């Protein structure tokens, strides 16, 4: 039998305190939804056989004032790859989100000292019809967007980069504009934000021969508070489909420029 009472420790023995998780960060004030397909999810630095190279450009480094909503709907410090637990079927790397958020923070577009929140929702290889209201992708995006503001903050814009999967079939390319306009109207209605800014990216590549038709549809959308930045000419990886890491940084800055020019107070 032990000479010490079971509820005591011998002299000189330190009791180890139970491990405590760090407190969650305060919710962000300025929230941006990141959605679409693989170029928004980020394939910068991803190689065909070796996964992500782990290289994080200075423009994409984490900062305590930039947060991401995880797949578990918890705010945490944002870091690359932003979509690692969202677009889980493929390897994710650098996308435009961190470069966008850091550019806003540095230029005061995140409300000066305010915290910027990113809500990753993009999934690679998805066509616009898969984002229709009632489908899993759309409903997940709306659910995550609603969850992002439950403790405060304001959704400032939807950043959308998608369309490569709609370039293979003529019917899909011809239907793109109507499908995209319906998505914008549905998101605004379901979030109760009738004037929600939308910044979409005109694609720089595609899976098929109708890329120009999809691009034209993207550039011709004329809904209020919808602007388009053009990715054409940004460097592509050897797969001729995904933007390089450098191109993703540049795109992030283009998206920040568009937000600051058109929507920042």
C-alpha cells in the first residue's frame, strides 16, 4: 500500500496542470466569402507528384488580424492553404485569399485595425450548375456565410472564381451567364443582403474549346454591385489550367484593388 494518501502528491512533486486550448480569437469585423472552383481554392505550388511545395510568399504570410472559418465553423488564424479542409479531394496550395486579405489590411481596406475574416467555400472541378440553389455546394456556402456572422461582423463581398469546368460543352457555356446571375440573386436573397458586392474573376484557362464564350458571359454581367477582374494573361502552371503561385498573389492584389475601388467606404 502506498504511504501517501491517494489524493495527495509527495513533497517536491509538482502537479501538472491540465492542458488548456488557447481561447478562440475574437470574431472578425470584415468578412469575405471565397468561392468557385480550383483556382480559388488554390493550386499554387502544387505539383503533380509531390503535393504542395510549402512555399508561402511574403504577401501570403499569416497575421493575427486575418482569420479563416474552418470546416468545423470555427474562427482561427488564417494560413495557407486556406481551403485545406474544404476542397479535400485534391491537394490545395496557394490561392488568392491571403494576398487579398493582407493587401486590404495593409491599405486600410479592412477597416484600419479591424480583423478580416475569410470564408473558404471553393471546390475544384465544379461546374456552375452544381452551385445552383438547393444543391450541396450552394447550401454549404450559404450555411458557412450565415455562421460567419453569428457572433458579429459583416459580410463585405463574395469573391468568385469559377468557370473552367463550363468550357467543354457549348450548352454549358451558353447557359453560363443566366446561371451566374441566378446564383448572385439567390445568394443575396438567402443572406438578406440585396446589395452584396460580388467580385468575379474572368477565367484565364479552361477544360475545353468554349473558354471565350464563358469569359464573354462573365465580362457582360451587368447586375448592380457586380464587378469583374480579368485573369487572362496571368502565368499558368505546366498543366495550362491553374495559376502559378506568383499569379495567385497578383490576382489577390487585383481583387483587393477592385474591392477598394468599387466598394470600400
